[in-house]
C-alpha cells in the first residue's frame, strides 16, 4: 500500500536482488531481542489480543514520538518476557531467521531492567538466549540500560552485570534526552576493564552534539544509529578519523520519523557512507517496524542507489566490527569477497 510519507514498506525485491541479499554473508549488530519478539509467540500467548497484525506494521504508519514507541513496547512485548523460557523461545526463532537471511554473526541485547520484575537472574537469561543460537551462528549478548536506571535495585543490578562471565558487553539505550548522568561513564570504564565491549545509542532523537558528547564521555567506538551526525560535518569527519562505526537501522529511522528522515530516499546513510564513515546495516526492533534485515538491503538498493558492490561493502563492515578473533574475521571476509567476485565485474 503506498504511503503518504514516501515509498512503500516493507520493501520487495526482484528475484535477482532477493537471491543476492539472501546469499550475501552478513551480520546483524543492532538487534533488541524483546523488540524482535516473534508474532507467532505473541499470538500463542494472547490469541485474542494478537488476532490481527498490529497497526504499526502498516506501510504508512509513523510513530509520533519515542514515548509512543516505548508505550507500545510495554503493551505488546514486556508482558511476554517473564522468564528465561520466553527469552529462549523468542531467541530461537529470531536467531534462526537471522541465519536464514545469511547472517554469520549477531549481536543482540536484552533490557537489563527486565530482571527486576522476573525470578530468573541475568546469567540464566544469558544462557537461555545463547543456547537458542544455531550452531552456524556466532552470537554476542549485550545488556542494555537507560540513562536513569542507576537507582535502588537497578544500581545493584548494573554493578553486578559487568562481572557476569557470559555477558559480552553493555549498551546505553532508551530516551536520549534524559541527562547523561555521571555514573554512566564510570560504569562504562569499569565494564571495559572487566573485558566487556561498550557501545551506546546516540544521534537518533538527539543531534550531532549528543554523538560528540557520548564519544567524549563514554569513550565508545561503536554508536547505535548515529545518523544525525550528518548535521555537523565536523562530527562526520570525527567518525572517520577516529574509526567510529555506526550500527544503522534505516527502516527503523524512517518509521520513527527521525528528524531529517521523511522517507528512505532522504536517509543520510548514503552521505555517511560516501564520506567514509563505517556503517553497518541492521533491523533494530523488527516486531515494531514490520521489517526483516533483508529488506534493509533492498531499501538501500532501490531508494538510495547502493550498488551490489556497495551492499557487499556494507556487509563487510559488519565483520570488521564484529567481536571475533582475527582468524575468524579473515575467514568471514574471505567468504564474502569470494561471493562478491561474480558481482564485481
């Protein structure tokens, strides 16, 4: 159905593009497990409420605010994730879908605050997610937390999580306009000293100044989204000079009506890519955007003129930033390069 806001979503591909994207070795480095909750599980959980697909799957739907998005998250998904079994069931389907789309490596996160309302502890949830991964898929698991989570029992949970052996890293998410409290930089520093990888959401609902602030204070080298960096050429150049990667989710940005992105054709990923910024392609919260990772690639080809070779470059970026040893990185990139030979002539 055509949209009043731009072109139709989700994106469809002709057989050649569909096959190219499906067989392209790729990664998914920005995937929220709760926001990817499979519809089939929600229908089983509450057949009446979920008898029809949600309205936000409609092509024309745009979120009016991030608060609206969060309210719908609470309404639809937070009530489902009540223990390790639900995380395992969801992850099994989500990660199998990633694998079927050509993913070799996935980074997924769960909201740390969820643990305050369920009986299972963090390591149990992590094990439940990890045990759901297909054998041919490398998986890294992150705990996500909001700017204002460091209070009462949440403070203890944050301090504890950076010691969990099974946790690969932490991520700052949630509303960007909340104050960047001093505890965040301290926790991010200690997490790195404990061998955890750190990243943060920025440059989605706050501008390029917030991206710079995150880089200055949290010392991360991966930004989730970061698309509003385009507002300041100095910030863009900083991303290039400091080799900061952006884990971009184009369809998410369009449906969330991020400032400056009225349609996919106006998405700044083309300019960021052309400027030399390392960008990866991801799906974010597929349940809430009605998207699949493959459709992100379709959209870039169809509306932003990314060639097959350039899509291969984007996929390669995912392996370059992946949390794997150099031998595995070379193996994945070699596989990708061999696949791309037929499209590079």
